[in-house]
C-alpha cells in the first residue's frame, strides 16, 4: 500500500506552508504590534537589502533634526543651507533554525498530516518567542548569554560551535545602554539618577512619578515619539514586567489619577484598561520577556550594592528604538527518515536586529554616541 509522501511537498505547497507559518509567527509575536516599515515605528522592519560598497546589507537610516538657525531678512540663503545629517546603521543578519521529528508511526498512532500541523504550531511559537526574547535583550543591552530573567542561558551541544544565540552574527552588536539614555529610579528621592545597577536600592519601585520623569527626559533630550494623527501629541511606549505593572497599579498617585480620569468620562480617560494602560501620552505595556534579574545569581547578577535585589530594566521607547531585518519569510522543509517511518519538519529564517545609536546634539553637545530611540530605567520589584 502507498504511504503518504510527507517529505516531498511541491515548491508551491512549501511556499504555502511558509506563508502560513510566517503569519502564525507574527500572530504569536508580542513585538509585532509595534513594528512598521517606516521611520515612524517603535521597531522599524527592514525587508530589503541595500546595495553598498561592501555588498548588499540591511540598512536602517537615522535622520537627525536640523540644528542651524537659517538666515534672516534678505541675506543670501544659497550656500548657507542647513545640512540634513543622515546616519546609516548596518543590521547584520544570520540564520535561525529549528526542527521537529516524531519517533514513528506506531509511537504517534496519528496521521503525518496531524504531526505537520502540530509541528507548525510549535515551531511558529518557538520562532516568535525567541525573536521577542532576543529583541528585549538587544534593547536592554544584555548579552545573548543571559536569559530574560537574568539567569545564564543554557549552552547547547557541549560547547559545539553554532548551536547558541551568542554565536549569531548580530550578537556582537549588542551594546550596553548609553550613559545619556540609562537611569535608575530613586524611589526615596523621587527622581531619575544616572544608570548604576549597584546604586539601585530596595523600594526603588515604579510609580506614576517615574513615568512623568521619563517622559520629561525623553522630551528634553530629543527622543522622538511615534506620531499619531495630525495635530495629536507624539506617543511613547514603556515596557515593563508584570511585577512592575502590579507595583504601578498599586501606586497611590496612579490610583488617584485613575479615579480623576474616570470622573471626566470615557472620552477623556487618561488610563485605559487591559494589559496596557495609557498614562499622559505614554502607553505602558506588561510583558514577561522584559529583562529582569529574578533568576540571577545573588551576589553577581542582580541589582543593588550586594547584587542581590530582584528588579527589571524597563524600556521607554520612541520611534526607531530598534531595527529588525526580515529579508525573507521562514523557509519550510520536510524530510522522511527510516523508509518514511519517521517524519521531520525544519524551519529556517534569515533575520537580524540592532539597537541603533548616533550622536544627538541634545546630550553632551553631540560629542558622544547615544541610544537613538530607547531609555533604559532600572527599578526593583520590592
């Protein structure tokens, strides 16, 4: 009797499965809702390579504001034009792969088509989840050797090269938060201080005031928000852990403002419920992959003078906080083993990500490179 030829999808069929997988990945991805292909996106997705002298590369272009004052009266403008300074940042790309393989027909007692569906679902979740993890580590300036909960990521393959995220081409481009974009919240003094994880203390938990201060810093230092409809204020996005969201929602000032906003009617509410809240032009989102130190080793990996405090690195993001290169859709491959008794599916995708940096005239006179669209704020959980 003829067996299902699981490992021989036609080119057209594989393309269909690849598109379905990509659609599923994007549905599973938390960060997908913040991605766009233009500069007015928190995460700018690059989908085409740009020809350069060094070959085709994924390029994200950052354009600085004009700083000159122009001319007045009838003074000659020709020859005195203000330059528009553009900075190109290269996003390195690499391949991510994973596969699923069942033990055989007797072990599963189900059709290979059911296995294919199950494998697609699980691999799609894996790809979306790992891309989210790496994106938050990139924005936070934390090496891929760490988990998003502060622990050490397991080394696969007994040290064999090519099996770990830290070996991705773009892993080396992960950089610590720049000095002008890194702070911690002083819960006692009620202000933002220069980033120093050792200085974070118990009680430095997020409050309503934290958001107010972060927005002020962003505005003063030229961090561009995401533009909404014409005439509306730019919007910012603050990403925090579920624990941080709990602390915010229990803050007295937050509760007071929530009550006052509700009293003005639904159309004028300052806060909107759900897993995200809107606070005076800042969308606050909770997500488990925001970097935190819950699983860190006490004495080395956590916040505080003794490196023993659980905390998190919140991300206050404007436009072009990060660039992601998605040059191709995931590629779907199938293969049969042991005379088609065992079936396997594999997915590969070429992608890359980068937290762009450039010199801004609003910090230190433009002499030092700073993170372009993100401010990191360290807080404790209790």
